[in-house]
């Protein structure tokens, strides 16, 4: 499902205007859509007090249309101007059409009355800033948006909650916290990515008259991963398939004290259809892994003999169709990473301690010749980029995109609404998953899923996006059967089975 950036929305509106849909009519349709949404959700609004917060731009114009319509339906509607009188021609025209029964309150000249209107409102409609907002809130806009947040009325946002950024999904301090948001014509990045997503509430896409064919044909670089997309990229299994045709994954994971990370990654990879799984296991944990993953073959090495270990890893890489490395690798990363970084010529996934190794030694990941996927959590991305975790979480889309460009890799930033960024500018946001997956080991399962897809020939970006969706969907099934609190990463393996069974039934 497409997600639009600011420039892409503007291009869509320009294309609609070229086909005869005026900006004035779009504003009229947007305001009417807002009014209908409020009436549908929290109506009937006849005799109910409604406050519409309006800015000086075209978003304020949407609010004037909304207020006019709600007043015609009998609502006791008041408009609160938080940036003074409208400044654009379109907004001025909409303002001039306000009926006499709509009280207009200016936050500067009548602050007490404006606060009283917000305090008494059954519904507060936010029409201060649109998708062009960037930076921080200030002045009366900041004051009254914050005041509105503290009130008990229902809260509806026009297109995006004021204070959230369309492209980066950042949210300024004091951004409007909506119960619902009416997305005009199409969904934007901020509707689906945190932290802005938290401020949107329930998102309802409503038409402002732009022909659907224009939105369908519009080119965007961002999308929300869907089940249909996942099914489309999964490789089919030939009736004549054998283990050699289903890919060979080399898994370089696990160490003394962290063998479980390797087990979870391995079991997930096998459930995702890889034909051969070769686990590079240090001799101290081989007995554990051999019993836990009998389906695998093993490249057993001794960390006390680095030369022999290097030779064995190189031979294993030469036979692999993809490699996944890092889960629970611990101090063994110092032995394995230099070998793999020099010798790997197949798609390579780096997780956990492999990322930490590259970050610690400043390894130029962009120099690796093979297709590369990085799967960091915010802490690991912080070590890789030097940005603080709070800064990364405040701008997850930008952080993932920057890291993808710098490393020439597909970067999957774990967390709520996982972000997958490609070095070519593509972006995917994952809609599946839940807080019950916030347990040690979930990321190991994800690495195994993506590694298996890479080994079966799925391109790096598609493997990361599909892997994130499958991983999250498995987590959602586990929440249903076990609860978010009680579910375990090891439960995900069985849930993956259910997902693929459903795929095959269809």
C-alpha cells in the first residue's frame, strides 16, 4: 500500500488540478469530509458544542468549511484562530463564507473565551497545520494545541495532527493528540510511522475529489507492507524441488552462554523453507546445537585455532547462497567478522554482535561487495551511526534512511512499525507485530526468517520487508493464543507454520 511524502501529495494535487479539480473544490471537499467524520463518530452533533482550531493557511481553510457545515447541521460551532486571520486567498474565501451563528474567537484578543470554547467542546477539530509543518511549535499555536490536548472532548485532526511532520514522522512537543485523523485522499508516511503515528489515533482516508486512478498510478518510494506483497515475493516451490534448489543458508551465530540465539534463528530459517542450513558452530556449543537443530549440517570450528577456523568459514561461504551472522555471536565476532567481510560474495545479513563489531572498528560496510541487510535495534543503530537512541526514536524514518545510504545496505530498524530503508531511497513500514514481541530472542527469529528468504533468492529489500511482516504476523498469532505478556520468541516458530499453511490453503 502506497504511502505519500509531501512532494508526492503536491504532485498528486497538481495532476488533479490539471484535470479540472480546483484547489478551492478540494478545500470544500476536505472540510465536508471532516464534518461528516465528526458527525459519524460522535454525533448527532445538533446543539453540541464544537471548537475548530484554525491556522492561517489552507489547513485553516479546511476548518472554516468544516465549521460552516457543522453549523448547518445544528452544532454550536466556534472557530478559534491561533495565528490570526487567514493569510491565503483560498482560506480567506472560506472564512468569508462562515455563517453568522459560527462564533470566531481570536486567541490573541480573546484568549479566555478561546480557552472556554475548548473546555466546553464536545468535539475539538484541529486544522492548524498541514503536511508542510516542520520543526517545533511556538506562540499561540503551541499554547492552544497543548491546552486542547488537556481537555476531555473528542479530538479530530485534519490530514495530520498539528505538530507532526509528514515525511519524517517526527512529532514536536505539544503536538495535537487526535482520537481520529482524516487523511485527505491518501495515507502519508506519518500516519504509519512512530512517533507521529501515536498522535494520529485511528486514521480514516477520505476523498477530496482527486480521481482514484491518479493515486493508483502515482509513483511513491514508500509503502506499507501487505500480505499480498509478501505472498508475491515468496519464491514458489517447484514440484521437482530438492534441497539443493531451495537455497543454502550459512548461519554464523551463537557462542558459549548464548547458544539459544542460534537455535531460534536456525529453527525460524528452517520453517521459512530454506533447503540446507549450515551452522558455523564453535566447538564449545556444538553439542547443544546438534541436539536442538538436527536438520542442520555443521561447520564446527575451534576459536583457539584461528587459521583453521578461517579456512572452514571460507569453505562454508563458498557453498552458501546467503549468510546470516551475529545473533548471540559475542566475542566470536572478532574472529568471524573479518573473515566474512573479506570473503562473502553472497547476500549477507548482519545482526546484533556483527553490527556491534562493525560499529566498534568503524568498518566501511559500504565497501562490502555483496548485497547487505542490517537488522539493528535502536541501540545497535546508535553505535553504528553515533546518534543517540532518543534522537533515533524521534526520527526513525530519517535514521534508517541515513544509515541505508551511508552503508549502501538495506537497513531494518526494529521496533513498533519497523522501518525498512533501502540505499536507493525505497522505504517500507511494517504494520504487523505487537509489544509482546519485546523480549530477548525475537530479533534472532527475525534474522533467521530474512536469512532464509535471502538464501532462496529473494532480493534484499523484499526479503527484509517480507521477513518483517512474517515475523510480526507470527507475533500477532502468538498474542492471540498466549497473550502479549506470556508469549515467547520460541512460540513464533509454530506461528510461522500457521501462516504458511494459510498461504497454501489460499
